[in-house]
């Protein structure tokens, strides 16, 4: 007979004994203002700290240089049949506005049941929780039951523009039986969400400017019957992209969008979260767009592509009036992508659409590399293992299994080699990710360590 599995209660108890060690390690990382957009030397110092911490835990470590921040790759290969991979990032958002912080952003501060500092939740804290969780199960069993790989990059907050320089030529390093993206946490008695993928992202700048057909400079609005208006022109081009019922009108998009599978639809139908209530509480919406509800709303948010106008700039926007015909107009738009719609395909279809609709004068520029959509089948054995394990801990609260996140990230670089998941708990509220006083709950950090340990052990015996 095989040995009995370590109960979660024992893992949770052991994790609390390691709270101080975890906080000390997180504090070492938080002190670095590793903001990628600043190209600051502390980015490299933080990468070196990540490497040093991993070496002290027994990992073989190598930094892979890119044209941007280095990628830290670490591995512990104990010859086990199964391998678990963790993806995290050591870069963080800027601390602005500094005056809104009640604690120093670059110093870990424990206050009550939470600990504060930039990166405590996104994702220096979860990175350390993963590592301590692995060490925890090794300490209890006397040996590591699985092989472990760790990828920590330094540009996630600016779209991971150089991560492909590491990931594409080193795909063999990314092969695992399961991969955790950023966080794996569940809290007893609290609802949680397990996600098996993420939408892709393509971001564009559209501009109406220059001659022909637009004037060299702003003109008197009394000449509106003769002088082309750049703002109107761009508005009409944007309006051609979708209709009043939110149907995307770009020719060819529908042909590339993969329909949700029966298992994806079943997973969504079994969710317990009310998105209607979420949007009402989070944004004060009395009703959602087109008054969508239930399955229609779930599919629109999780499974369908979308186009958003993120910004618009044109003409005069100061106090009072200024009667002009704008000579230029600019809009920022993003596409949220689902399989099999990639950023490259979205760009090609967008340019062809504008040409076909008579808007060849609209200039199109793609911003950043974007993300491909990423998706692991919800029936995958690793996804099911994590879901079953989380459900045991969260009971009687539900753990929803979501086929794809409405957000985007570099998950596609990993999901082509390993089944990927990410997980969050409803207990982790008011953590102020990307905002002043970013924080994480102490008990949730410990629960995350315990859950990582549990998943590692369960992987080894299945």
C-alpha cells in the first residue's frame, strides 16, 4: 500500500511556522524599485536577488539576457516522474502617487492581518509563497516528490516584450506536467476561481492626420462644408468596426474564432459567481452592456473577442469654446482575442477592413507585440487535479472552473508546452494591486504555501 497523503490541515499548520521566513524573503525583494518602464539599475539588482534566493533553496539557476530585463530560470531535478513549473515576474508597477501610500512602498510593512509594499501581491509575494510551499512538502516528506522549474521575468508589467527571446528558443525548458501562472491560492471556506487560460491582446493606435485628405492645420468650423474633419473621419472609421449589438464587423474575424467546446460551456454553466452582481458592486452598473445576463454574459466576458476604444484625442478640449475643424485625431483601441485569433491576424484583418470600407487614409500602428490567446482544456488531468484539490479546501464554498480569463498575459508562451492554470480566492480582496498600499493577507499567503505543497504531493501520486 502507498503512504497516506498529508492532510491539508497539517500543511496549513506547517505553513504558518514558515510565515516569518517568507516575509523576510519577500522583504528582500520589495526593497528594489524594480519598475520596468524606468530601465533602472534596480531591475538588475532585483534579478540578482531572485537568483541568489533560488540558489540558497537548492535550485540550479541561470539568467538569460534579453534586449530588456533578464529572465531568471531555475530548476530542481530530482529525477521524479512529474514536473511542476511556476511563472512569476519580479518587475512591478510604479509607486505613483506616492502621497497616497500610508506605508513606504519599497519597504515591507506588516500591519494587522496584512503586509504592505509594492510587489507584495503582484507578484513578489506569490513567487516566494510558491518556493516556500515546495520547500514545505520536501521538509515533511524528507524528499521533493516532483521536479520543479521556475521562470521569473522582469517585464510583465509592460507586456513582456522580450520574454519570447527566452521562451521561443528554450521551449524544452518550459515542458512540465503542469504550470502555475503567478498565483495558486485557495482559502478555506472562501469562494475561489481556477482559470485554464487567458485572452490574447492586440493594441493599436489609429490616426487621421496629414494631407490628403486632411488640412495642414486646424480650420475655422464655419468651413465645415468644405474642409474634412479628422475627428469625424476617425469616429466613422471606429464605428465601422462593430454594430450597435456589439457584433464585430471586421470581415474574417468570425471565421477565425473557435466556438466554445461543450466542456467549456458546461464549466461556465456550473459557475456560481454572478457577474451581474460583480459589475454592480465593482462599477455601480445597474445593468450590463446590452443588459446581458447569465450564459450570454459569461460567454461575452470569457469566450468572445472584443474591441474597446481605450482613448480618443482630437481638437480643442479646454475651457470655453474654440470653433475649429480638427486637422488630426488619434484613438487607442485594443482587441481581446480568443483562439484562433492572434495579434498578427487581428492586425491584418483590421488593415484590410479599413481599406475595404474606404478608410485607407486612417493610419494604423500596432503598439507592442501583444499576446496570443492561451487555453488548456478544462478536462486536462492537471487542471482537474488542481480543481478537485481546491474544492476540498474551499468547501462548502464553490471553486469555479473558468476556461479563459478576461485578462491577458504571456501564458501562451507556456501553454504550448505545459497545461497552465492560475487561481485566485475571493478572500484576497482590497489588496490594491497596481495601486497605493498594495498588500496581501498573511493567512492567505500561508494558505497559498500549503496549497502549493498539496498540489505538488498530489501530482506525484497521480
